[in-house]
C-alpha cells in the first residue's frame, strides 16, 4: 500500500507569501514518528521558509522557525494544523 494524500491546502497571500499543507496516510509510521501520517506544512516565500512543520525520515516530528529547528510533540492531525496556523497568524501580524 502506498501513501494516500488525505489533506491538502494551498494559499497565496497578497504579499507573495505561500502557505501549503500536505498530509498523507502511510502504511507504517515514518521512522522517528509514532503515528501513520507523513506531513509537510510550509509558510514562507519562494526559496525562503519562515515556518515549517514536518516529520522527515529519521528526524521524527519537528518544526522550523526560520533557521531554528525544534522537536514537535505530535498529538493529533487537528492539533498539528491548529498549531501551524497559529504560528502563521502570529507571524503575519
């Protein structure tokens, strides 16, 4: 069984910023994560990530705030998206 895209959202803001959310259901947990989701959430400009949440193989769940990378305590898909959107909202103020 392959990965199945279960959630997708794109938005381009008037100032050129981009927000993209992609979540896939995978047949087994990505190494470093304890759930069967693979995700990539991005906010920034072409070639410049300001906020990113992902669970790269071997690194597990983590987030990027500009150049700083920290662990992310994944609880649920809804909380992941809520946390990401809250970061984007705060950044856009």
